[in-house]
C-alpha cells in the first residue's frame, strides 16, 4: 500500500457522504474514492443474503482501484458484511460503522435513548449485541425507519412530507420522551435539523461519523499510511446508478454544515 492511494468510502447510496464529510475534516490531505450503490438501494429492507452479496460486489469495485483502506460508511453493510469483508481482504484496513449508543448512554445514564435505524440494522446481531451491552444502563427504544433514506437520496431533507414521516415514526415507537436520539444510519444526519425541530431542545442527537473518521486516522497512522501531501486531497465520485444527478446531490450534501 502507498501513502497516496485513496481511501475507499462505501455506502448503499449517498448516506456515507456524512462520513466522508467527517473524514475530510479529520484527514483533509487524503484522497478519497466514494462509491454509492444507489442502483440497488435501499439495502436496509433486503435479506441478509442479499445485503451480503451486494456489499461484496460493491466493495470489490473499490478494492480493484487500489484503495489503501475501506471505510464502510453504512450501518447496514457493517452489520451484515463487515466480518466477511475483513476475512476476504485480511491485509486491508477495514473500518466499520456502529450506531452511537455508547456515547448516547454516557450522556445521560439511566436516561432514554431512541435509536433510529433501518430495519436490517436493528434486527442484526451486531446491534442486538449493543442492546445487550447497554440496556442495563439506559432505556433503549428501537425506531425502525424504512423509507427515510429515500428522502435523502431524493434530496428531500426539509419538506412537509418528511416532517409527517418522522412524526409518525417517532409516535409509532413511543420516542417522544427520549433524552438522546441515535442516528443509526449514515443518511440520517442530513435530516437531523428536522429531527431536532420535531423532538425539541430536550433531546440530544448522536451520530458516529466523527468516531469513524478518528478510527480511520488511528488505523492509517499505525500502518504508516497517512498521506504526506501538503495540499488538500481529492474526491472521486462513483455510483452504480446512471443518474448523474446523484453525484451532484452528493457534492451538495457534502457542503452542508
């Protein structure tokens, strides 16, 4: 591996741009290769076998281009395919994503944490292990949000329809009194402004993007693979969909503060 090879960022669509944004803040001199599998999205409502097969194929598209690390910028892919990817590419740095339950619980011990995520993430063994670890420390509410990623993929992050959707999901899971809200899908940070408005000031929001970026930095440093570039790195955008508007939307999402 060479220091100037790009970091591969993998997602089922555009949600991983929230992780790419954090990576660029922590590691601005690195080159990035972003691949979104929007043609096969959403992953979160598919079977584990389907998710695994799609994830391996999508990851291969990055691996063959010579990435020095693979950042799985998707909770669903991490939950289903991270172990298989690490076994298949055992010489490659592979950094996964995990819902930020730990910091949410730490923010208010014995409080109530609502985890908003895809159905596949909530049902997966990785998340269930998180529940077993932290349920004694807080009340944890699972809030499945099938369909939420599609709002982001369409660039619809502040519409009345989105407000109605979020209100319905929070009502369905009984999450109004939550002290903390975990954004358990990398698409969801792009609608956090709306979630804050709906939930009110009592609820703190957590996502894992910054933690992923810092873990990537630690892993690269340990392998002496941090870039020596003086100038900011580049981003190459790729998507399995032929719709050119998706890459334009990805760039727009990247600029959101």
